């Protein structure tokens, strides 16, 4: 796949193609959210295991953003950034003061903006943090949720295809479909559960006690189970794409595939996510395919989840709200743009920023920092002298006031139990 920076000629091609195909606002949109999906576990991002044939096919038909950064290391802040075009610091959706905080009801989202512009809207999700109380997916004409949707990909796709059977194929739609299968516990159904096991056996879907996690056999087994979950989800995406082609809806639809965060397998002494801001938790896939997008293209500059809303609205010729912090990544992407990530996590508070190849992580408590060169050291194993300019940008980002009024949704005890069940508190 050739790597390009979107040039003026490519932008012109997109605009010309859209103008020839009719009003761009008539282009429908399917937003595919795959929970806990690390970019480096997909074939289109260079992974050697065949985990993602359907996703790779989508990538081949559109554009891959090679370096997309999550704005938070767990579901709530990441999803809020996707839907609002704001950083975690600005929307305030995270866990602090004993509560998980939901989205300010006054903040526009992708769903609300497209609904206001004549789109029918639907969301099918598989985790409570995307439920109505948290506000991220509010305002859909049709809403379906399973709050414990582990290994629910087949049912989710069935539900969406059933929904389409009762809608007008000519009506422009915005659909959000969320998969939770790659999140712990790793329990893909047969035969996917043994697909990548070297021993041909399954089991061990939860991480053991921390003192055993550094065992290489444990790491290999859990990685294989995680990869099996990705392949299982991918198989259901194949069914979804086939169903949309059969009904004629795929031709005039923009597909956006993105994750909320990635997953760590003891690369930095921990597993899962929400506990640090290393790239295993923050480097996520972002793929777009649809009318006017050149097949087989890619972008190598850094982008973020918060760029999805302004990019989508610009693509559809819909005005972008003034408060949005992301940019249109089909336009010119500044070379040294700083992409921030944060999230007030249960066990530590840290902030990160990347600019070009440089990355800084600031550990607020205790006060310390780490600097890496991601081009030379993608695994973040070699500490460099502090990048003082980027460090100042990280400090400045952390000093930003929240521009929203996040909502407290649950009693602290109840929310702590939810976080424990998801592996965020140990």
C-alpha cells in the first residue's frame, strides 16, 4: 500500500467525485466502533497473523490513517472524543472524584448534527458507557444496547440487518455499530477459540494474578485469544458488508472504522488498558472507505479520534461547530501538530502528547516524564532527553479548562464495581 499525504489534487478528486454523484449530504454513514482494537494487530497495519481479512478489504477500498491516536486509554473518554470532536480535557468524560462522568447534554455530537441535517439515526452498542445515561449516543431514532455485549458480534450484526429490513433504502442514514468482543474476557466461539493457539487448545480467557503475567506462555496464550476475538469480529463484519451490498446500501455509504483504545500485553509491565498512555493503549486503527475516497491510499501524519467529527461533517458539506478541536484530515494536516491524550485513571494520572515522531508522557503524580522517538523506538523502550517544547505543550494542554459540564451518572460504589468488572480496578 502506498503511503501518501493528502495533496490538493486528491482533495479535488474527492470533491469532484462527490459533486458528480449528487448532493454529498445524501451519502449515508456507517460508523464501526471496535472496542479494544489495537492497530498493530491488523493485517492492514502490518500484523503477520491473518486476523482481519474483512477489515483489510475495507482498507484496500479506501484510506488508512497509519498513525491515529486515541484521546483516552479507555472507553468513556475515547468514545466521547469520537462523537464530539473534543479532547478528553475539554469534554471531561472520564472517571474522577469517585464517578464516571458523562457528556454535557448541550454538546453537539455526530448523531445530533446529522439528525438535524435530515439523516435517520440508529445505534447498536454493547457496553453501558455507550448507553443513554452517559449521553454519548443520545438522540437516535433507533437504539439497541446490550450492556454486557462480550462475544455478541453475530447478534449485533443480525440486529442491524433486521433494522435495515424495516427502513427505506433511499433514505440517508447514520448508523453506529459497536462491537465489544475484543475486550476481556477473551471468549470467542468455536472454531475461532483455537484458531491461533499453538497447542490447539483453548481456555484461559482471563489474565491470572499479576505475579504470573510475565510468563511468556501466558502472554502468548492471551495474545492468541485476543487475536481470535478480532478474527471472530472480523467474520461478522464480513456478514455486515455482504448484507449492505445485497440491499444496495453499500454503494453510496461512507464507512468509518475506528477503535476507542488498544490493548497491552505486558509490554510495559501491565495488561489490558486504562492504566497507562503507552502506544499499545493509544495507537488505534482509523479506516475510511466510500464515495470519492481513493482506494488503497494512506496518510502517514498523526491524527486523532477527535478529527473524525470535523472530517465527516466537512465530507458531507455540513458546517462544523466552532468549538470543535479536531481538524478535517482530508485537508492539510500540519506536520508538527500536537495530538494530546489523557484520562484520569483509577491508579494513576498521566498526560501524553505526540508531535511528529516525538512523544512525551507526563506522570502528574508523582511528577516525572518520559520522552520517546516513535519512529526509531515504536515499542517505547529507550528513554530520551526531555523534548522540552513538546513537554511545555503537554503542560499547557493539561491546564486547559473543561469547556463542558460533565454529568455524574452513578453512585461511586456502583461505578467502582463496573470498573472492577471491566478490569480497570484491580
